[in-house]
C-alpha cells in the first residue's frame, strides 16, 4: 500500500516568513559591541587556529581510461556463457547509448504508416527526376511505377474501421503516389542479391526503355540507401522487456583490474546517467579493447560559486547574492540544506580539470599534490581510506542487488568502486508528441486490471485519440441502424431491461490474472466485437505497446494500485561525431490511480 512520508525539521527559526528573514539578517550583520566580543567571535570562527598547512600549488595526475566496447540487449541471462555469446560490439563514438537501447524496427508492411509510405514514394520520384530522364521516358517510368506499386484505394472494410482523417488522406493520395513500403519490399531482396536489373524482366516495368534503365537502377539504389538511413533501426534483438514494460541491457569495458560489466536492469525514464547502472561481477561480455593511460600536471584552483562565504570573517562579501531572502518552509529540507551549505561551508575544495572520453571507464591511478611548502602528498581514493563502507559515495557504482553475495564477488566489486563511468548519453534533442499512450490501472469494482489505449498511431502516423474514435464509431452505428421499434413502444410492456453484462469501450483491453508457477501474471485478454447483436470477432489492441501479434504476460507487480503509463514517441538528435539519428523510444511513468470500466454482470436497468 503506497504511503507518503513527511519530515519536519526541528529548528529555532520562527515559521513566519518575515520573522525568519529578520532572524537571519540579525545574525548575518555581525554587529560590533565591544573588542572582547570581537575577539571571541574570531576565536569562535577559528581564526586563531594555526594549521601550518600550505595551499595546493600543483597536482600531478595519472589517469587510465577504458572504453565500453560490448553491448548486451535484454536482461542478463542466467548462463554466463550465453551472455558473452549474445553480446555484440559497440562503439560509443558512432551511436548514443539511448538510441542503441530504445530504437525499434520500423515496419515495412501493413497499414500503419500510409503517410510515410506516400512520402517515400514521392521522394523516389524526386530522385528519379534528378537522373536527367527525357520527359517522355520520365512519364513512362511514372506511369509504370504507379501501376505496379501505387497506393491502393481503401476497401469497404477499411472504410468502416479507419478514422476520418486517415480516410480523407487515402481518398486524396490513392493511385496518385507510389507506395514506398510496397516498393521497398520489392527492391530490397533484389539489391541484396545484386539483381536490381531483374526488375525489368516482368511487366509492367518491362516497358521502361532500355536506354534509361541504368539511370533508373541508380535512382533505385540511391532511394534504398536513403530509406535505410532515414531511421535508426536495430539489427539484433530488442532491449524491451515485454513482461516488465521497460528496457534492460548491459555494457562492459576493460580496466587495468579486468573487465567490468555494468547492468541496467530497469531503464524506463528516457534518460541515462551513471546511476542507471550497477556492477555485476558474475558475468563477462568479452570486452577486449585495451586501457590507455595519460599523465597531466595542473594548477589546482579553488572551487567557488556566487554568494560563497568569504574565507575571513571581516571580509566584505558580494551583496548581489543574498541568501537571507531565501524562503524556506520547515518541511523544505532540500532548500534548508542548500542555504546551510551556502552560508556555513566555505573554500576547502579545489578542482583539477581532467578531460575524459565519452563512454569510458576512468580511474585516477595516482594523484600527487604539491603544496606551497614544497611537500608532496599522495591523495588516495576515499574507498582506499574508509573501505567499501565509505560514507562518501558520490559517482561510485553500486553492486547489483540481485546478485548473491560471495567472497569472490565482493572482492571484484571492491576493486572497481573507484571507477568513474561517463556514459555516452544524449544532450538536448527533439521529441515528437506522444503517438501511443497506454494506461495500466486496477479496477476494484470489476476485480481485474485493464490496459487502456488512450492514444495510438493512426494509419497516417498521427496521434489518434481512441476515446474520440470510439465516440465517432458509435455515432456511425446509430446513424446506420434504425430503431428497433419506430413507435417507441415496448413490445413486451416490460419497464426494465436485463443485461447479462454491460459493455466496455473497445480501447479497454482486459488483463486477466493467470497462474504462472508460483507467481501470478496478468495475461492480455480480448473482448468480443458485437455487431447487430452477433459476435463478429474479438477486439485487438491497435498499438504496438500491448503487442497484439504475440501473447503478453505482464508481471503482476507492474500494475500497482497507482497504475502505470507507457508511451511511445519519435526522437531526433545529433551525436558527437556530427551524425543524426531518428528513432522511436518508449517511456514508463507512474499512473493516475485506480479506475472503473463500468463492467458489471447480471444487471437490471430501467428502460
């Protein structure tokens, strides 16, 4: 059962905003009353304490870097040998890690992307026009390709089931443009076998003049290359875990202490960072790239920020930053800690800038600091001083909690805790509106769970609101179906109606509990499609998240009481080498609580 935990700090500050600022201002003014008080104040701040410590004057750093070079999509298998076999080579320079994980195949078949098919067909004609064909030959090629691969007109079945916007698009574009999906399905196998010229062996493409066929083949080759580069698509298994509705993957790289496997068992936010990974010492992915070492000498510089307290008590500070005006409620712990850090903690930190490669595992092998007295000191890592239980854990990789503890595994993890992982993640990119939105919720009244397809991608690639489409479909049926009794009189004279069960909107997909060994899973079910009082099939999901082509068994805990929300959207970004990438990614977020489908059985309703 979810709960909300609140913290209330015990402070001696008044809770009123004006009184709080007044209390802080009185303390920060540090008014002078007498010389003895002044000396006591200096003693309180430690200005009479002599540490005989010199300031850092130089820093000599030895760094080692090892790039991640192996990638394993999906959860880590239980067999270590299978993990190494299924892993593939990965170069962080060529592809962002989010793109590598999230991308999914773009279907080259079916009615899902009619707009994309039409745009691809139009682009084929644009490329063909750049080949310098004579007007007559160009007209022949256009008619031939439209005849063989033109976008088809909608059938009567499609007209009944398609939404209005997609139907209008088909009515305009049908038989006027080439279906790029159909053309790609024909040309791709021929290119793979090196036989694009064989396209002219059969009608109607055999009517293309022989003197322009070489240029047509060149246009087809250019168009196929353009189609392949349009979307970033995987050539291995997907990282999407269907029963968890989230991504899982692992990467590995070499260090001087051996291979490090970093596992991301639950990636669902859409943005990766170092804390998305945990170390797994029990498997190997076969990383083989070497480790590089570099040496550099720097002048350490103090870490400063605007409004930082001065190092001396009576030194005047910059008045442009006034932390006394920060409003903080007693429950606002984060803001109170920030103000305390800004006012109390000073200039004990120094920075030594070191550049490291994106997508690398780095370690400070040696840090020697020389102070102003000429003393040289070797600065060890915090884990070397405090051990594995060091309270300072910033940027330290944690152990996979699902891996059983062992002496060998603990030793492997402890020697990798001083690593710094800089994942090859994206910066700012472009993201489309959500093209698919599925809400998973619990229905306590019906004692079951539901997957509600709120938005799906229409046949022309636009977000389609399933609720609005359902209402439009009901209006069509009501207009096409005459009333059962035109006079409005009941033939039986009954004042009530008995229903075996109430109806549910067609975009509500039931999730039925089934026994799977010792656990319970939620299996995607289906509702009957009822037309004219008869069952005419079943209602399948229209999107890809619920995977209508395969059986779907969700883990029971993936649909909690607060529910869950899973979305799909297009993403476009540029990588460090200048390349651009377009792909479709998924996100998983908390839901909106429980819901009610209105499903009831054995219902008696008044007419």
